[in-house]
C-alpha cells in the first residue's frame, strides 16, 4: 500500500495522530530532507526525494509489495506531490491520501483571518497566471525563492492594483516571522520559505 501523508507545516506538534500512526506502521519512508527531519528517530528504510521524480517512481514500483509512506508538507492535495503520484501510479497501486494542516491554513490562523472565499494558487516552481489570480479579492499563495512576496508585489504594482500582503515565513518553526505590509510598500527582496495572503484594497 502507498500512503501519501500530509505532515503539516513542519513543527511535529501540528502532525495529526493518523499521520503518526501510518508512518509508524510503514516499512519505507520517502521524503525530502526537511520533511524527513520532522520525523523522530527510527530505523525505517528511507528514500530521499530529489528533483528526479522518475527515480522515485521506479523505486516505488520496485518496492510495491511493501507499505510505503510518502511525506508531503502541509496538505498533500495543495500544490503537493499527490497529483504526480496519482497520475503516474494511480492505476497500478492502491493509494491512500491522508490530509494534513496546510501551511496556508496555518497562515490564516496565525494572522487571525478567515479563509472563506479564498482563491488558492502557487508560484512554487511555476509562472503564475497573474491576470487571473488578481481577479480575486482574497488570495493565498505558496511561493519559492524565485517568485516570492517581492516579485508578486511587483506584478500587483504593474497592474495598478493594491493589496495588503500578509507574509508568513517558516510557519510553525521557532524562527517563524509574520509580517503585514502592502504591495506598494514592500521593498525587502529575500524571504525564507513563505506563504502569502493577499487582501485587495478597493478604491
Ligand atoms: C510545494 S509547496 C507545498 C505546500 C504544502 N502542500 C502545503 O499544504 O503547505 C511548498 C511551499 O509551501 C510553503 N510552505 C510549506 N511549509 C511552510 C512553512 N512551514 N512556512 C512557510 N511556508 C511554507 C512555501 O511557500 C513552500 O515553498
């Protein structure tokens, strides 16, 4: 059986009981370095994720008789690895997806904002469709080093729009930083791992 388990934003306290149970029962753990580090000491077989997802796919196929767990950060169904796995292996393996607390959900709680009516998107490893994204009043985005809070605010300014920007860096970790700013004011360029929430300011 192949489990894709959401382990939450990073701090073990946000990992669900079912996630811990499935990980304990599995024989092989597949994860990137940060997610693997959020596990307590164990002697399970480990496979570290690299950019080469095909290598992971072949490894899973070679071990398909075993119980394998893939650790996904946050919730596996929000810009996570679940879509690749379902697409590539869904018709040859039994897959179970276990939900986790997304970094986006965590950010809304940290900033004491409601998630109702939010549009969720991503700049993580992709070029966002800004014109479509900025049609929305309330937006949450996972980001990356190439397209982060600064670059997204530049796109807002180009279109003469105005959003309050809530930036959550290293959420749930001891070095968490919460910043509230505005698309016209943001001038810091380098952020750690961050989620942003955009709230449109109307004239
Ligand atoms: C590939 S996406 C995965 C999102 C994940 N499935 C989720 O639900 O949180 C990775 C991005 O999620 C965001 N992220 C994940 N964990 C985070 C954390 N603890 N603090 C801030 N951002 C985080 C960052 O934007 C990071 O680059």
